[in-house]
């Protein structure tokens, strides 16, 4: 069993699109309409959008490999790339997704630890994320990893407003 992380580049945009579509659908298709899923996937994960995000110096993407196969990814944001104004001492984990059949194998923990390392390298005091209020497995995982719910914000899946809990972990 080998776990590795590789920083994504523009050349990885198609593979990033594939893993983004796959993991997002696996995670949320059972709780959202096909129309809203398709609208969101096309807006959030089209190649032009992903290339724009990959080109932003305040955002970083990482693939996690399990036995040399991409099984998930992480996106972190600093500065003005954060989706909410949380201050210069914060790093946002905007996306952390693992293929369903590889969840509970330590890959998510591996990616979260990578985010903590990046935050510490950039002298950040806290990391934060938004997680859908109905994603109970993810909420439990984040709590286990030391995150605390501090608020909420709206997230739109197509035309449906949903609530994401904002969770923060203070770093030492």
C-alpha cells in the first residue's frame, strides 16, 4: 500500500476534471436532482474554469495516489482565492474528495494533513472549510480531525439553496 501526493499543474486539467466529476457525483447524486447536479458540474468543473483555478497563485490542487492510481484530490485557497472573507491568517480547504471505494483508507486524513502542512508553511493560524449540513460522514470526519463548527453559509446546487456548515481548526 503506497500513498503519494502530487501537486497538479495545468497539464493535469483533464484528469482533474475527471476525478472532480466522478467524486462529486458519487458523493451527492443521491440527494440532488439530476438537473441541479448537471448544472453544477458543468459550471464548477468545465475545463476553462478548472484551468482558471489552476492558474491562480493563491490556489493549489493535489492528487492523492493509492498504489499509483489517482483516488482523490484536494484544493486549498489562501488570500483572495478563499470563497469567504476569513482573513489573511486563514487557509481554506475548498475541496477534498476521495472516490467512494477508497474512503475509510486514510486518504482523506492524508490530504487534510497536507492542508495543515501548507497552512503552517504559509504561517496561517487556522484552516477552514464548508461542508454540506446533510453530509454527516464528512462532518463526523472533520470533527475527528479537530474542526469545530463556527457558522454556516449558502451553497447553490443548481437552483437549490443549501446550507454548508463552516468548520475551523485552529493551528498551533
